[in-house]
C-alpha cells in the first residue's frame, strides 16, 4: 500500500497555543506542539492512525507498560531552512531502529507507510512550530507502549504507538564534564542495550545522579564485565581524538547504533580524517590525557547534536581537556548542521523533505 493511500482520522485543535510560547527560552522537552498522533494495536492489527490535539490520555493502572516496561522510543528532529522548507534528517534510520527495538521487546513492528504518512501529516499541521536558526529544531518523539490490562507476566496483546513533538534548542548549552564508569553498568551482553528501551534510561538515572552530586554532568559507560573499555555516554555516543585520529567504540549488544554517530563517522571519512571503530580502552585514553595526545572528547546524538567534553574523572582524578582551535567536534557539527538546514549539497541523500 502506498503511503498516500493511508487514511488518517484528524481532529484539529480549536486554538493553537503557539503564541504562549517563548521560543527564545525553551527547556528541552517541556513544551509540546498543538497535535499528536496515536495508533492502537488491537486483535493483531494496527488500527487507523489518529491525529488529535496534544493532551492527557487515560490508561488503566493494570496496563502492562507500568508493570513490565514494554516501551521503546526514538528521537528525531525536523529542521527549517531559510526558505521555510521543513526537512527530516535520516528518518528511515529512526523508523528501522524503533522496529528493531520493538522486536527485541516483543512489540509488533509498526508499518512504514503508517509511520511516514502520519509523521508528515503531523508536521504539516504544526509547521509553524518548526523555527529557523542554528540549534533550533522541532524534536520528534515516536514511542510505543503496552496497553493491555492485566498484571500477568507476559507480553501485551495491545499497544499504542504515538508521536509527539516539541520545539527545541540545543540540549547542552555548554561543554560537559564526565566520569568513566567503574562500578555501575548501563547494559550487558545479550540484553537490550542496543535498543531504545525506556528501561535503559531509567536504570542509569541513579548513577548519573551520583555523578552530578560530584559536579559532573554525564557518565561514559564502560563494558559491564571488566569496566576496561569505554562505550557510550548517557544521552549520546562518544568520540575520542588522539593526535589526528578519531576513535569510537563499535556497536554491539550494549551500544546504541546512533544516527548522528554514523553521520559523524562518514563526515570524518569525507574529510580524510582517520577513524578507528574499535574497542577504546580506559587505559589508552587516560595515558593519552597524561601525555597531551588526547586532543578532544565529544558526544554525538540527536538531542545533543555534538557536544564537547571539557574533562573527565577516573579513579578520583580529574583530567582537563582545554578547547582547541582545530576541533573535529566543532568542524563536524557545522558540517552536519549545514546539511540538516539545507545550506549545502547533501552528498549522501540524508535529508527528506517533510512535505
């Protein structure tokens, strides 16, 4: 079935709340646009997608998402160029990944035509919420939850797929400080670390709270078995620059296959920067910091885009990383945003016009 054949049940808001929003002073994820999409899975089939005014929904206390955590999500962004056109960045990657995450949690996959037709229709309705400007975007949160009532320990037979959006500025407005994990773990082999499962994030809040109490912002997680290899940070994948070489961990059962991560790797190759995708040892990074060979660390993710790490703590010792003129993070962030905002040619066909 062609996406244009999908029928949507649309109820428009009676009055937009956009005039009540201060777009120059946004707290990430706190303000939602006028509409949202939802689609229920009942009797083995996804029903007609509905677009309705954003607002509360009712679920019974016994809905399985509350008891067994069957919930996955994605993070995407829509960007407006200087001509007022709205663009999505590599949305097929997000669609494929939410279904990969769903499969791992025994959630039925969502149809591609339902996803893209609903998303584009939603963006067209709320196009005024997409503002132009560097670091400015409309953050898009697709997610699915288990809605069957009953507390028996089994997968649900009912689900709700939803898309909500919120205007956003930069997730981080300054460089961050991190700690290398030595005690807690984010994920284990054979688990759900590679999926965007809600529980992955809930489980890391406590260790992150401990890090923040020490004046740090995030944790760079290490492998669960030995804590010898650096893997990813709490809200992003992570890159290390030793000399002129860029290092990042390979994806596996524990590491999210980040869309921004893949894009940064390709941009580095386009710029003839050597990229090593392999295990990154704590020992190697600490030694490089001591000798001055560690030039920079930066995170990469949809919400964060690219953010500089200004220092890290390990074994109760803090290593400062001063800002450098020839920063790969700064260079690739600009290259990435130039493509996202349609300012330059898109050689890899990453962008998709929303409508």
